[in-house]
């Protein structure tokens, strides 16, 4: 999955680079946020272990179910 993601990102840079429509500041800020989030998430997972990961997974899944229900019925 990481190789495919890298290939699509490089393809997007190539396509948008040719047309001159790359938003460099937005891209770099998103990359920085991705790196910081990955580091924080990895450290929390190492500290909290499987219990923390399970609780976060269940909380996010429950929130997604609630949001889907709200979007469907409202």
C-alpha cells in the first residue's frame, strides 16, 4: 500500500507540476502534519500498548457509526 501511495503521489506531482498548479505551501504543511501525527501516534501506541489501541479503535468506529447514522437519517 505504501508503494502504491508513493506512486500516486509522484504521479500527482508530475501531472500538476506540468500544469504549474502545485500548492507547495499547502503540500509541505500537510506533509509536516502527517509526519508529526505519525510520530505522536507511534509513541502513544508504544506507551499505551494494545489496550490503548483497542480503545481508540472502538471510539473512532463508534463515532463513524454515529456520523453515518446521522447522515443517513437526517
